[in-house]
């Protein structure tokens, strides 16, 4: 698996989500995925860490050896995925990015959510 290609695809996908921003955060040495200032992902040179439903966290790590509960994050709400994972396709990783985005979007206030979804 070409890690650099996977990273580029993940960043582009994240940037194309309504109201999302992806930028390199020097202080954390990672690409930071956010919506309205709220984090929905962090990507280092080896891992991408994404928010997930608590009931899916352990299931993911049981199912895939390349997935573990969040590295340097709440293990109840975050999964870390090795970027060189062969068990997960780029499409599956994009799906996990979108799940993470939607979990954070759903926690925003109605006003914030409407502003994002209306493109303001």
C-alpha cells in the first residue's frame, strides 16, 4: 500500500466534506481534520485516528489487526488505523473519515450545523 497516496486521498476527501478543513498542525506534528474548530481526525506519518461510535471501537480492533483503540486519544471514542493497512481499502478509510465527520457534525448546535450545511 502506498502510504503517501493514501494520505493525499484522505486529506482531499476530508477537505471536500461540507465545512471541513484539513491542515498541518505543527504543534502536534499531524494533519488535523476539523469542522467548526472541532477535531474529527488526526493523521501522522503512520496512523490516522478517527472518531467512531463507542460500540464500534472494540469491534473494529477485533476485526482488523491494523486498527486499534485511539492512540493518544480516548480509547472509548477513537480508532487509530495504520496507514499501510492492507485489510482496509481506501474506500473503507474514506467511509470511516465520513463517519467521524458526521459524529462531530451531529454534536454541533443546530445553528452551527445549519450554517455549515447551508455553506455560510
